[in-house]
């Protein structure tokens, strides 16, 4: 969410990636801002896996998403939902 601490969120994501056994240490994973969307700052996680060990790359991705979500909840980082403000004027 725009009111969340982006640097804190990026650090949490990096820590999760660095601690996961399925993510390669080199090349190093990266976290960066991907977009300033309508309802959220979208963060991108770029990481590498060894497909000889992790033949199901999607399983690593799903596991990381669950860990990141749990870490965000533990640390008070809000996940936004799309919303629209409507202002009604009486003339």
C-alpha cells in the first residue's frame, strides 16, 4: 500500500528470498519497484533457482509468496486492495 514503508517491505522480501533453500545465492536476488499503480506500489522480486534441484520452479515461487505474505502480516506491511473514491457534488 502507498502508506506502507516500501524500504521495509523490500527488506522483508529480500530476507525471505535469502533464507529460502530453493533460491540460489548467486546471482543474487533483487527487489525493486516495478510500478506505481492506482492502489499500490508494486514490488518485483527477481531470483534464480536451480531447475536440476527444483524441477517445479512454480512451487518455489508459490512457497516464497506465502512466506512473504506471512512476513508482511507479522511486520505490519499492508497489502492493498483496489479501490475507487467517488465524490458526489450537488449543484
